[in-house]
């Protein structure tokens, strides 16, 4: 799937596309304004990519302390830019 196809699925589909990994699923749900579903998908996972997505989601929530914790778990620097830019970078990295 390309980035443009991913965006198209968000804008034009009511159901999530098949075969997205859990990280892209979480970002898809986040873009559809379903933060809770996005969070639930990665909340219990222990890998560094999940921690990175988890950190982003806590930034969306406004819980910067918790985001800091998850960036550390992901071994990533805290993202200081725009949430939209971070979302785009994560999606492009994961596709």
C-alpha cells in the first residue's frame, strides 16, 4: 500500500483495509478520530515500534508525561513538531 492509498482509505472507507499491521491500524483509527481504538491496539505491546506509536498517541491525548515515558521505551527522541507531521512520518516509516 502506498501513502496515497492509505490516505484514500481514511477519507473514503468506513472499514479498515485488510492486511495493515497493528501499528498502521492504530494510526488509521487515530486519523478516523477513534483514539481509544488506536490506543487499545498498541497499549499492551512491548516492541519499540509499538512504543513509538504509543508515545505519539499520548501526545495526541495531551498526556506529555506519558508520551515522554513511551518515547524512552521506543528509544526515540521526543517529537517536538506538529502532531500531523509526526503522524505522517510514522505512517511513511511503517508502509
